[in-house]
C-alpha cells in the first residue's frame, strides 16, 4: 500500500483575503505584535491592517517614524515625550513643516487624531496634513494661555477639517466655555454636520452656561452623542433648568447618548453625600417627561444633577415608555426613583430594558426600592450605587440575588450602611459570576455582626415581599462573607480607602480567593495634615500578593493632601506618607503601574519623594510605569534598575498642570536624558 | 545659552529697571522655593533665578564632590553666573546656606553685590562653647547615620528609605527634610559640607551691607544666631525676626514673609 503523507492544514493555508480580514479584527496590541513575528507574510498582513496607533517616543526623534503602518486611521500623538509640550514648537520652522509632512507620508489615512495642543500652533501644523479627518481629540492639562484669542484653539480644526469633521472631544482639554460657541456660529455648516461633541471637561469649576448649551445644540442639530459639564444649582448664574433641558431635546432630537453632569457633584467633590437639607434643582417632573418624549432614540442617559430632583418616579416611568432603546442610565440626586410602596413596580423599576443603572445620592431610596428594581430591571448587568444612606446589606443582597443571571459589574460607594464587610456580603450571591467590583474599604470593628438592626415593621414588609417573590435566599445574613468563596470571574477590583486606614483586613473580609483578578485600582483620599503616624508602618499593599494573576495597578494618592516641605514640627510630611503607602509594592508582580503621588496643594506639587522612588524601583517585573506628577531626575534614575522597564512617562494630567519651572516640573532636558538611558538598554523579551 | 546658564537652569525675568535681584535657594530645594516672592518683584526689578548644583533639578553628573566639599565651590558658581550674565551689581537674596554662599562670594568680589538679604542664615550649625548653633553632636550623628544608610542602600541597588521624619530631634527633622530630596551620595556630601562649615571667622571681613531675616521659631536657626551675625559682621547690618515658624518661611508663610523681603530689597539700611 502506498504510504499517504499526512498533511496538516494550518492558518497560513487560508486565502489572503480571509487572513487579512482576520488580522484586521485583532485589536490587542501585544497580540498584534506577536502576530507580526510569525512570518514575513504575517508581518506584512499585520502592518497593513493595523488601524490604531499611539505614538510613544521623543518628539525630536520624529524623523525616525516607521513608514510601515500605512493603514492607520486612528492616530494618537498626545503621549509623545516630552509630555505636555507643544509638539514640534521647539524646532526651527522649516523643520516643523518637514516633520508634519513626514507624519502625513507615514500615516496617509488618518481619520481620527488625538494631540496635546498646548497652543494652537501644533494644530495649524498638523491638521492641514489630513483634510479628511472625522474625529479630533484635543488634550491640554496646562492652563489656557490668556493671549490666545477666543476660540483660537478651535479655528484650525473647523478651517482645515470642515469638510468631514464629525466628532470633537474636549474632555481632557482645558478651555474657557466662551471659546466654543462663537466658532460653531462662524462655521455653521460644519457645526450642522457634527454628530459627537464631548464637553465633559474635568477642569471646569462651573461648566457650560445654560445659554451656551442652548446655542451649541441649536448650531448642531445632528448631534447623536453629546456630553457636557454644567451646573444645575439655581443659585448660580446661568444654571441649567427646565428651559435648558427643553431646548436640548428640541434642538437635538437624534440624540442617542446624552450626559449632563453637574461640575460640583461629579468633578470637584465626587464623593460628597448631600444631606437631607440639600437644595432643590430647577428641574421639574413635567419638563422631564417632555424632555424624554422628545428624545426617542436615547440609548444612554446620564443626568448627574447636583441638587434634588423631586418625585422623579413619574418621569422615569415616562422614560421607559418614550425611550424604548434606553440601555444605560445614571441619575444623580433624583428622589422618588423607586418608592416601592405597593406591590406593583414603579419608577425606574419599570425600565425593564436597562442593562446598566447607576443611582447616586438618592436619599430616599430604600431596600424595598432596590428589591423592586431587582424585579423590574431584570436585564441589568451593571449596577452602581453611591451615597444612598437608607439602603442596607439586606436590600442590596436581595437585589443581587434577583439579578443573579445577568449582573456582573457592581459598584458600592459612600453608603453609610455598606462598609467593606457589608458590601461583600451584599454581592456574595454572585461571587462566582461577578467580573468587576468596587467597594469602599471602611472597616467595621470585628465584633459587630453584619447588617443593621431594622424596626420590626420593616421586617414584616420585607418578609412578605420575600414570600411573594418566591426565591430562595441565604439564611445566614449575619456574620461575614464566607472565606471559602472563590471569586472565580473577578477580573477588576476597585477600592477606596481613607488616608491612615490599612488595606490588610481586605482578604479577611471575604476576598481571599480571586484566582483571575488581573487589575486593581486603589484610591487613597484624605487630608494628612495633622494626622498622627499610623500604628503600623505600612498600608498593606503586600496583602495583595494573594492574587496570583494581579499584574496591573492604578494607585491614586492624588487626592491625599499634605505637606511636602513645610510640615510643622513633629508632623509627618508627604515623604513619610508615601513610604507608608508604597511599602510592599515590590512584593507584587506588577507589569503595569499608574501612580498618582500625594499632593501639597499650597504649592501645587505632586512629586515623587526619595522613599517613593526607592520603593517603586523594587517592582522588578514592571514593564510600564506612568507617574502622574513630577519627579527629580535622580529619582527617575532609580527606576533604571528595573530590568524590563520600557515605557515610563511623567504625565501631569491633573488640573492645573504645573506651568513652568516655578513648580519643579521635570525639565525637558532631564526628561530626554532619562528616556535616552531607558531606551538604550537591551530588553530581553 | 552659555554652559553655566544651562547647567544651573538660569532664568532671567522681569522688566524692571530698579536693579537686579539674584535669588539663591538653600540645599535640597530649587528655584521654585521663591515662587511666592517672584510675582511681586517682576515689575520693579530684573530677577535672576538659578539652581545650585546638586539640586534635584540639575544634572547629577555635574556635581563635583571636590569642588563642593566647601561652600567656596558654590560661591565660585555664583560669581560665574553673574559674570556670564554681565551683571555689574546685584541685590543677592540667599536662603539658608545660600546666604553664606553670597557672603563668601562678596569677599572675593565685593563690587558685584550692593547688598545681601540673608534668610534663615547661620554661620555655623553645630554648637560650640559660648556659641549656640542649634545642633548637638548627638543629633548630627543620627543624621549622618541616616544619610550613610541611604547611601549604602543606593549603592547596592536597594531602596533608600530613611527620611528626615525618622530622626528623633525635631530640629534635625526640620532642617534635613530637604536634604532627603537629593541623590543619596550628593546628600551625604552636602551634609558633611554643611556641618563642617564654620563661617564665623570671616564675618568681620564682609564689606557689603547685610539684611538678616529669620523666623522667630526656626529649630535650625536660633534667634541668637541672628544676633551673632549682626554683632560680628564687618559691614553694617540690620536684623528682622518675623513671627513665622520653620526653616522655609518663604514657602510656609508667604503672606508674612513676602512684604518683609520686599521691604528689605527696596530699602537700604538707615545710617
């Protein structure tokens, strides 16, 4: 018998067309890099199908740009080093033009551009290169220079890209609200074609005025995605009230995504819980109903009002009937969201199509309301609750149990009755399904049993609704979450912790076994000044070594305030606190770290101290490190000891970014020297 | 930009024509320590800001350990800056160690300085019989141990973790806080320079008028030091003790300090 050769079919036997389509769908950068190493053919395929690129490297090396990425449509130039400086402006003029041209030659098909525009000159150089740009994102954390004329930052965009511009993102761009409306007026035809406008700028104190919002929406009737920071406080000049909302819905009926966020509530003091005597907004239920009626295409809505919106239940029921496509909803300071006084569902519980719901600062939301929501919003996969004083572990746990089949993302913060233990108890019913979780690390004393004592009347109501619902609930509502739970699907954990508290109790509260936890975000907040030295020398980051797959961390001490150099006698200064926070970080095998150092507000300084640098250099497995602050050159040089470190940047992406040397910003020369040293090393992998 | 200008991050700002003011910072900080004072001087004077070698903002490779083993190294740097900028005469405002550096420089080149404003200055930090410098040998010993431990750790690739707040003496804590901002080897060298320097002998030879300004409660500089300086300086001098606390009053209490400094810069000593 003739022997038959066994042929195996491999991926490369597929026709090129199909292969190239497959390649185009691969999004992860590391996967693409691996792909390109397989063979020359795969390399060519990968290069010709890569569509998104973020350029890193020093701007003065732009002449070294690779020419192989011809298909890039989304180009991000905002991370070039030195970070935060006007692109190309330090070079002589004829060089600038040549480099801009080179950018066009290397990336001929750019349709979406992100750039750090410290002044309009970068845009004037870059935008003419790509007249068919559809989306522009501007980044600026530095102050807007006062010599720039009104609207000066935006004129280039509308002038050069007017033909195809659809989307403008100013969420990370410090500007004055008066800058935009005149430009939209002047280029009315371009404005009329805009479909996306993001004005949720983090640096605003008051946000866009009511009249400006009306003007903007009138100029851009085709908007489908509109996000704006404003103020709903009726005591302020040009607050957003009924008239504004009516105007928005009348002017832009095609909106599918709308975010209107109060600057005080969300940006300046995001965790503040207004008490019972918080003021009312100027938004009434009647207007809300009309507002919703006029926006039938809405899929995602955020109304983070910083003042009370009373009796909103009726409006929310209208929301359900008028906006049938609504999938995501966030409400800030809405009262009467779900009163659950009778057997029937009411308020937001009727919005059965919702997949994501976030309720913030609803002082009258009760456990009964939560249960109703659990029954009514049965497709919910993401649920967030913040600042609701009346909810307890019972309500949340019951709701979570009801939504067991769909819920995978839960965030609980600033709720008086839901400390860390209670929060974990509350999400325990989905311990094997939950993927993303946020809790506040508020530790109750270990003698307390979980939960809050309720009056017997509430208990009866609760029992009755339990029987009616006919589901089984865990009996053990007392005590801690069992340590036997394996949180198998948990990939992302977010924690908030007050300065001076420790992280060490975390595993004992029930989060002991998280085999797939990859990413963690820890925010430490508070005022260190006057605080005594903590009883233990470290926050307890080493306890996270329990989680075998943990590789990415964001450690945000940016809202921890203290003294850098001017601490009064015998008080701890920030170098001691930084040592407290970072001790033990070397025990975790992190590959990526974003770190925000604590700040000294009096001198606008967020800077790495000696122990900070020393402790960071102990993270020997780091590949990427981004410090959101400043650092001295010799401290940065400590980091050169980390063998595989390849991407490091100082990003002062907070407002206001330090303007000049009067704030010890790392000087351009120092930055370049450090990067040269970093890049000249041999990386093994 | 000249070599000296670039190495020291020299900045010249201000459009005023009442004269030139040169601001010298103390060890461990950098020119940003004057951030609250500068806006008030910008209209009247031409201001020169610079960073000392060893400051976190300069290239650590430029720190010459031999040159800076005494304060004279810094004095020569200052003179070099003044020469490169062609400054004929200036008002020098020096904080802490820089004040003494200014005094030293004026001994070599008295014509370059029309007056020296000394903020939190001291000719010698260690106590002596009859002289209260503010620091005991014991205190200093602990500080040196801390610096040496950091230095060793740094050399071996470990994390230098000791900071000023770990030391017992409140005076040393306060004074050395800024030292721990510097690279461990440079910080150790600076500490040695600082605590071995004794400028008392040269005070009688100073010919430039000196304005002595300090906090009433500076653990590192007792008020008696201001008196000592006033008594022993060869030139005319005046003392002002501000109701501030700490060794960096221009940062911790700018509202009190700025008017005082402005007054001393603008006005001369009445004979």
